[in-house]
């Protein structure tokens, strides 16, 4: 499908919107209005300046459908932002008419809907902010209320941070096997285990480099998150090396949360959980994704629902009191009843955190098309989320953070739910971008807030463990860039 642009460059917003309706179709952006560009399916965005006004034309053609809409407007402040908004609105209306389908998130395709809400609140009342989400971004009323609720629940934690505090993310990109839906940088243990000792050694060197920067700038470490991958694929010895490195090189006086994303329950046993309980770790994840054994096999997870129960049993006996479990809505061949059954079983385990994800059909995953997710429809997945949210609220869980992923079924969301007081602070700091986050390890990203402009800057580590190891010195040299954004 061609996206044809004339006298404008609204490609990012319009491409993103087209992908909501066509997640598996290649979108070609062209700046050529010759006849060849109009062959096959296309969307046209044409912007003309007529005296003191602008005329925007959006045309969409697919099969026998071909319609256009226009809007005449005067620029109030920013031509690009205003034109992009109007173009997205017109294209959304045409697509919705063509396919008789209106995605719940309207034209909002970004990762962080709550950031939009917070930005609106700077110059608007809450009611005005909600009206903007509904009337300008075409977001469904239930989703607007969800945004508001998440924003309310995370505000106190956002306010607990300031520029003198930071978080540390540590990437362990190894898993027992690769899940069929996974698009993260992760590698099966058997294929890469020979690299792990050197990877852990260099990871500790990177952690030390961050500690020197934190000390120099008098930054206090507030949260630590060891994620993956499946960090508990590591031996106790390697986990201990990483945790001791953190303890030895950072002042942990203000540390209020330390998460270990165990992930696969089959990587947890009594010995490893006993070690974790004695460490500074305060929050653990045991990620089920589903309790349906048949689905676990289909998506490539080498564990059963019994392993989930066993990991919880051991963890509770050892005194763990803050456990998160992830579930995924929209997995292959699962019905609404299957997903709700998994949710009810997670609630019965008294999980303090439950994170509800929508299946994202990423290009780098094995499940890349809707056709390969047999029997899955947007309507079914929407029912899963609606029913889940109702059940969670009735069981005293609150939605405390939210984010979006491209190519999620129905352009739907991921939401973290928690019992009051058990919210994951790191998740909020990361998603709302209110705090510097130092990222160590392969695929990790350091996110910095410029102390003067408030803009977000990112420093990327090498994605793959073998690159991380072979080019470690060059990567470490990038750390001097951090100095540009700290006081």
C-alpha cells in the first residue's frame, strides 16, 4: 500500500495509523503524485496553502472503496502539529467508514497515553483533558477513563522522584527457549551459554562505570530492575556476582525497590528462591502468560501450569510478599473463557501485581500475522480485556501503569494492576519518563532527561551478547555522553 504525501511530511503519524488497520501490509511512503503511485490501494495526504488558509485533502482507496475528505484551517501555533492532527483525524474517519471498524484508541498510536493526559492537564481541567482525548483523538470513553485512573494511581509515585534520583536496569537476554510471540532481544540458553561467564563479568564492569557517574553527580539509586529474557536462567553464582556488584558500588540508602524478573517458573527452585530471598531483592516476577498447558506448548514455553503453582508455593513459604505475574490476552486458540480462567487462577494465588498484556504480532516474532493466530479476532481480545478489568477492580486491584506496543491486536494496551501499596515504582518511572534510567547489558537503553530542556535522550547498548562482549570498550566509551545531560 502506498502512502502518498504532497507538500507535507506527516508520514510517521499516518503510517502508524495505517498499521493499526493493516498490521501485516507493507506501507510504502512516497512523495510522487504520478499515476504509478495511485495504482493499487493507497492513502493520499495533500496540503495546499491558499492565501491565509490551508486546505488539507485526505483520500483513501482500497478495492471498490474510494473516498476523500477535506479540511480548511488557519494555523494557530504550529503548522506541522495541527496539520498532522487533522490529517490523522480525516484518515481515521475514512478507514473506519471503509472497514466499519473504529479502534478503541482512535488516532492515538503512541506508547504512553498517560503522558498525553498529564501534558493536557498543564493547561486544562481534567474534564477538558478527557474531552480532548475523546473528541480530538477519537479515543473510546472507557479507554479515556482508564487513562485517567492510571494517571491518578501513579501520581504519588511520580512525585516521589526528582532529578537527584535514578533507576538502574540490568539486561539478562537469555531464556530457556524463545517464545513464539517474543520480539525482545533474547537467546536460548543452550545456544549461547558459553558466553555467559564473560557476559556477567563485563556486565559488572558496566555497572561499576555507572556507579562512578552516579557518585560524581551525587545521584541516589531509587530502584533496580533486573529484566530479560529470563534472568533466573543464570546460576546462583552469576546472579550473586551481579547483585554483590550492585551492593558494593552503589549507596543503597534510598533504594526502595529491587525487582528480579524471574519470568519462567521452570527456572525457579527452592535453592535459587532461598538465595533470592536472602538478597536485597524485594519484588519477584513469576510469569505465567497463561495457565492453559496446551497453549504453553504452542507458544514454546517449556513449563506447565503446575510449575507456576510450585514456584508460587515455594516463594510464599519463604516469605515473598510482592510477586507479579504476566498474562497475555489474544494467545493462539484461546477463547475469552480460557483467558479469564488464567486470570482467576492468578488472583487465587494472591498475586500482588498482575500485568495484562495484549499479544503483539511483531515482525521479529514467529507469530507475525493474524492468519497465524487462528480464531483470534479483535472483538474477542477486547472482551478479554474488558472482562479482566472488571474482575480486577472487583478484587481490589488498581491500574497503576500502562503502555502500548505497535502491532498489538486491535491496537490495544498493556496494563499493570496492583494491590494498593504494591505498585512497581520502576515501571512508572520508566513509562512516564520522569527519571534518568541507566541501562546495563546487551539491548539495554540509558534514558536521560536533559536538565535544561527536559527532553529525553537515549544511549543504546549493542543489542546482541556477542557484540556486547566483542565491542565492550567502544560501548563503555559512550558513557561520556551521559555527562552532557546531567547537572
